[in-house]
C-alpha cells in the first residue's frame, strides 16, 4: 500500500475493485477492462501477494510465476510497474524477449527468479534449450489475452500454459473478450470468474471520433503534416511496417519530428525511438498495430488512423492510446473513396457514430478545430544516426524472427541528411537477418552532417560519424511537448 501511495494510487479503479477479491483468493479470473483502466495493477497486486504468502524460494531455472504479453514494449512496461512492488517484498524478476542477446536472460533464470515476464517466442526458445522449465509456476497471467489467442500466438501460448501445473492459478486480462479467448478458457481455466468492469463500447464512446473523407489519396500526407505539427503528442497508425517507416520519413522531411515503431526495428532502435517520443524530442509516433498493444504514454492528445484498421478490436486498442486515465482525447480516421464501405462497417461494429467531414483540400478549417494550436515545423525533422558501437553488440538484428532468435548479423545504412533541409532524415534504414547462435555483428553507419539551417536561427557544429546524434527539436518541459527549431546534440557512450 505504501508503494502505491507513493505513486498517488489510493483508490481502486473499477476493474481492480471487481477482480481483486477473487484473484487474491486464488481463483482463476477472466477480466475485461478498457484500455488505460488499471488492468496491470489488477493482476500485479494479487500476484505479488500470493507469492509472498506462499513463501517459497525459487529453484534454478524454475520461476514461480509467469506473465505473458505479446510485445517487448508491453513486457517492459509491466516490469516497470512491477519493480517497486517486487522490491518491497523481496521478490526477483526477469524479462525474457527476443531482439536482444539471450545470455543475461539465461543467467537470470539459472540464478533462480520469482517472476518471469516474457514474450512467448523467446521463452519457448529458452525452454527448448533447457534453460527454463515451468513446473514450479504458481500463478500465470496473460495480458492482452485476446491478442495472445490470435492464430499467430495461440500454438505457443497453449504449449506454455500446458507446461504449467494444472492446479496453478491463471489470470487472463484484456480490453476485449471474444470467442478467440474461449479456446484458452475452456482448456486451461478452472471454474473461472468473469468480471467486465465497463460496457463493450465505453472505451471509444468517451472520446471524440472523427472521419476525414479525403478527396484524393495525395492529400493524405499534407493533412497528416497539418495535424501532427500542432502542439501535443500524436500517435499515427499505419497498416504495414513499410508504411510506418515511409510515413515517418515523409513527416520528418516535411518538418515534423517523428519516429517509427514496428516489428522490423531492432530492440535498440525501438527503445531509442520510444525514449525520443517519451522525452518530447519526437512529437509524433508512427506505428503499426504492435504499438496499440505495447505503449503507454501520458498526454497523447491525438490518435490518427492513417490507414483504417481492419477490425473494430484494432480500432479500440489503437484509439486507447489517447483519453487515458480520464483525460480527453481525439481520434481521427482518414478515409478515401474506396474505403467508405469498410470504415462504415468498422465504426458500426465499434459502436460509435463519428463526425464525418469531406475535405475538398488538405487545408480545410476543420483540421485546426481537431488539432488546435499554432503549427510549428522544424527543418529536417528529427535526425538520429545509429552509433557503430550499437551495431556491434550481441543479439539479433532486426530480423524476421520476431520475438525469438539468438544472435544475428545485420547491415545498417544510416540516413545521411542535413539539419535545416528537407533531405533524408529519421532513423537509419536497417536490414537484418536473425541467425541463432552467433552473437556478433557487423555494420556500416552513414555519416551525419549537421549545420546549415540559417532560417531556423540555430547552428550546430559539424558532427560526422556513427557516434553522433543530432536532434532538431528541443526537449520541452512538463505538459504537452512544444515544437522548437533549436538543435540538441548528444553522444551515445
């Protein structure tokens, strides 16, 4: 309670109040609460309490509790919330996911750990190599359970749950409960208690929803530049990894400091991009649906579906990046003529009635209403040059292996640009291939030149080489990030 009070948490949210009694009593629980409703503490508090009550000491390679989540970012954020609770009660934790070297994970498991937080792919790899077994698991938790029940994850999740003791406690939490989860519930949960803390449509009905009907697909980028150059943080969703990468480059070229987040990025690149977004150096995050399951950033004022999602569940999770913890938020879907029918069906399934505006041009006055405030563009956007030493570290390059994989080799081409001009900017383009067993890496890093930008009123020394990072934005203070033409340079050590 003291740990929670230090963080300003004194009263339970509806999903916490609904589930805690059953979870603490050791029952299997199926809980649905809207995105941002406090589901993480709803399962962390009983997890820690029950492990403390049982008083067992973890054996080597045999953790006592398992938390499964679909993305590395979500694993990291759950671990961040868990850390102070675990420390206060003398419990140890270990994160397990791909995209990084496995040796620290192997060593942590060998030393004995109370709680493992994992993505399914890497955990299965380590179990297959004999570094972990789940025979001592007392509590298993599935976060974003509906996504974990999708076809891509389902076989691995079933194998992992099947490796835990049948009489152990299992908690499944999600923003949506649907038929996909029934497969896991029927096979692995014993007399589960179901709690739904809000109505199915409440996550989206509390936000302002708009659809902008574009006269031409060519208007898409100019409209996005206008919306994202307003004050505040914006998350833009695309359907594909390539689309996210290309759109982030276009926004930077147009003067909007932006970073991308998708499955083709190495773990190091994903971490750096999220740090830039958290710190306000980048005011726009361009992401695929992976981010809808894995990011929690305060004060996201605007969510834009640059590509309409394919299903209403994805709309719910994407849109949940804004209007968190009672804050206001706006959700905008861009729609072209050939998407009208799909968007109509999508919004109907999601239970919303958006305001639809037909844009004859990309300078329609409604844009200023949806994203108010003075527009600010930074010449060159955000420029990040990946350090050579980062590439030579062990672990997999951004590969096709997703969460699994051991070491890897990769080639990296840094995007060479000039701050102050609309040349190539944004993170370096990367290509990689994950290869198990090899921890080394080879890479080439393009040089970055900063300088110029006389019109921005700022000068930066000419930095060359892989160890330089040049940002064309300033880090704002508290509150919504403000755009600035000042340049900040730093070095990775």
